[in-house]
């Protein structure tokens, strides 16, 4: 399985689309799948993934209700 990080809490998980063992977030919508598949090894080096993970943790997205999160804005997708 591919090492990936959760787009909502930054927790390290294995597999882009699996449920996060930490915050229980599962990507289902198109934008969520699109971002999730980019947050994995292969797309980023180990070091970059660790930095990304820290960055996501610092955003405290888990404290924001899911429906209020603007993924496009946070991850720079258009
Ligand atoms: Zn998570």
C-alpha cells in the first residue's frame, strides 16, 4: 500500500482513499479524491510528506465542520 497523508488532519495512513485512522475522514467527493491522490509518496518525497503533514496539522482542519472547509482554497486547486 502507498504511504499517504490525510488531507484533513495530516495523519500518516496507507492508501490514498482509505478512512483516516486518526480523524475518521474518508475522501468521497471528487475534489477530496483529487487532493487525496496527490498527497502520497511518489508525488512527494518522504521529507516533503512529513513537512506537508505538519503543515496540515497546523491548519487544524479537524476543528472546522467539514461542510465549511473550502478545499479548493486550502490546497490551491481551481
Ligand atoms: Zn485524518
